[in-house]
């Protein structure tokens, strides 16, 4: 698993290449935690992520850092298995896993 982080103004995109599991979670969290405080939008590009386990839920629904309380997290490029996991989590516990919030403006496409 590797990541590429790009920052454009107040938006950061972290592109993940590989599975999201508990082995990859620490480095993914470090990539997000290492973003500058002026970043208000974090986009996870998961186009090259074919598998995600519960670690992905921990990553995508983690509280925002105290120095960035208004940071918004969204995802793009959801493959079938990660999409299925996110939908299942949202159906099981919508308050804990507000899936629509992750989709941002693309929720109508799903």
C-alpha cells in the first residue's frame, strides 16, 4: 500500500493504492494527521483500493483533529467491495456511519 498526497489551496487529496486494513491504517492516519491546519477539505481517492475492512471505517469516520474542527472528509472512486462495506455500516448504524456525508456532492450518482 502506498499513498500520494496533493494539496491545492485548502483541499488535500490522499490517493490510496492498495488495501485498507489494520496493517495500513497507521500510515494512512499519519498521512491525514500530517496535513497542514489550513486544509479544510480532505478527499480520499480510493479508485485503486479494491479491499477495505473495518479499518477503513475507523479511518473515514475518525474525528477531525482538534486544530481542524471544520475539516470535511469525502471519498471518491469507491470500488464495489469498499462501497458495499460503507453501505452496510450505514444501514447498521446510520448515526455512527453517516455514509452520505462521505460522498459530498456525488451522493446522487450512487
